[in-house]
C-alpha cells in the first residue's frame, strides 16, 4: 500500500473491537483511518440493554469485575467515572442439596478458602471430604487440570457440584468438569504454581488481602448507572471510527504489502484495503477468516467450543416484595420441589442488587438460562422461556407476580468454553498470526469486560508496533 496516514480495519463491533478502535485512535492520532465492520445492526455485542418498566436494564453482561483495573480506568478515560455504581450489600444465595443457602464468603470461584464458612451447604459427608484435604499431602498439580477433576480429587464431589459448578455456570455457562483451571481461575492456578501444598491454601492465597480494621472492603463489581451497554457506543464515539453495521466480513487476505478485507453488506460486497486488521470476532469467525492466511491459528481457534444462553428480564409492579437476596445460583444437578429440573441456572434480583434499578413504575429481575450442551432448553419460544422462568422464580424466591413487561435476549454461541489446554490454544492463535493481523475478544484471555478491554488494547498495540516497524523499514530504504 502507498505510504501515508495508516488505515486499520477492525472486524467486530463488540466491546473488544471497539476498545481496539479507541486505543488505535489514541495511539495513531487524528490522521489514521479506522473502520469498524460489524455484522449485526447494532454495536455492543454481548453488551445490550432494553427499556423495561421505565428502567434501562442490561440484558447481556450487567457488570464488570472491579478488582481488575481495565474497566474502571477506561470508563474514567471516557469521562464516565461519575456514572459508575456498585452493588448493594445484599447477599446472594446458592441452591444446593435441595435447599437455598447463603453464598459462603471467601471462596475462589467456589473453592473454599475458609472451610467452616461453608456451613450447612454441604452434607456431613461433604464437610468431611472438605476437612480431609488437610491430610492428603501436596496437590497433584499438572497445571492443565479441569476445575472439576481437581476439586473432586481434593475436596470431594459436593464442593464441585454444589459450589464450584454453579459459579462456573453463572460466569461461563459451562461445567466444572469441562473447564480448565488455568484459563477460568487464573489466580488459583498461580497460587498452586507457587505452592501446591493444599487447594484450600491456594484459594486462601488467591484472595485479596483483607482491609485494615474499620476500612470497608473494596467493591467486587461495578456497572454504569445508565447501563453497562453504554460502554460500547462511548468507545465508538471516542474512537471517531467509520462504523459500518450489517457488514459480514467474508475474506481477509494479503494485498500489496497490506491487507484486503471483503465484507458483504446491504448493497453487495465492499472491498477495503488496510495496513492492518484487527479480528475481534468469536472463535468460529477466527477459524473461518484465518483458514487461508494462518492455518495453524485457525486450527487452534477451531478447538474453542461455545455455549449458548438466554436472559429473561421481568418488570414487576413497584410494590412487589423482592425479599432480601440479590440473587441465587442454581446447581446443574438440582431439582425443583416437585422433582423436575430447574430451567434457570441463576436469577438476579436486579432491583435489590443495584439500588439504581428501583423505579416508580417497576422493579426488575433477570433469570439466566442455558449451560453448555443444553440445546433443547433454548429451543423453546420466548413465551415458553418466560413462563418457565416465572415458575422457577416463584419456586426459588417465592416471587409469583404477573409481570408488567418481559424481554427475552438470546445469546447464541455467546460464551467460549475454556477447556483444559485453552492457554496453549490461544498461544497458537496469537503466535501464528502474520504481520499486520491482530486478534481480540472473549475467546482469548477472559470473558469479562476488563479482560475483553485488555485484549482490545493488546491488539491495538500489536498493530501500532507493526506500523512503526514498517515505517522504519521504509525510511531506511
């Protein structure tokens, strides 16, 4: 391509791609041409919100992990720091052993750091298995175990089924026996790398230090008062990118020292030439677009499986008694009081968890449905999902009120499954990319908003380094 102001195409208008576009703008300046191509007709990916009962409610990701700095720092950079809010002090619950229990404190993705605090969530047999870990000797830690295998071997089946599996189901829509420790609980893996003496000890070491006496602990989660779904458009505005919606990228190929991108749009194919390309798409998209230009990276992406899910959001009359819990997670093997399986895997009582979601017209809650492999559940139509969610919420929380409004948001293939060996797959993807290509997104280093922002920034820095190297080479010639 001819020398001049750099041209970069970002494929994918979710939070990762828009983070890359924004960081490219801050690093490359006003002269750069940054184009974002998004297959959907809206930006944001898995960050989306709806108007429900007079409130703006997230129906995708609803919060970011505040212990990681990326989200809070980016919101501050965008001028949104004053809009950040944190959850109430209400406790959450977990459905285990046929009863609802308070969520035990001091766990790392369900792995107890303080066994006595688990209380009645485990049976006597389960508590005995947990207590027995102290006498098992060092952990047989390969570094590539699944969470389920590790926990079952050290702490027993009940900890895996009643604590760890519900939490992993809530975050990844996956199952403990299929998800890898290093990719899904990296802090625990790092603690075991340092000292594999005990799994409970590793959980204890992985937790942040307790605050001094009289100092409140830092909030774990945050969101935006106006909805977390406002982050992607804020990134897009700050990026000053040429955003093109309803564009499905069909090919990315080398062209005259740069890259040619072909996208199918409402008026036929569009061809864009660029100095560099960022692919911020799910794993199947990576596999397809890298197949010819980076076959080993494409093969690694093909090994990342996906889970689908749905969110049922309900607006209830403002005088509804929501109880005191912020939400409840449901174990995958649990049964309703009538013996039938639960449809939902979790319910968030949003107006208890987030005080800003208490309106004059309504209060709201969200039910989450769908784990990896549960394809039949999500084949029900919207009315059936709403009815099933309402029945489960009534049985679980005693909230049986005719909703004022309801919304179903479906996330087909929305969550990558980080199986054992995931980090090695990602390393193959990232190391197998030709110059001028970068990748970002939830398929790589974490499904949360901070992790996605970090991958967008890393992709931007890879592009900047490539452009700088190419410019130096041109000047030297």
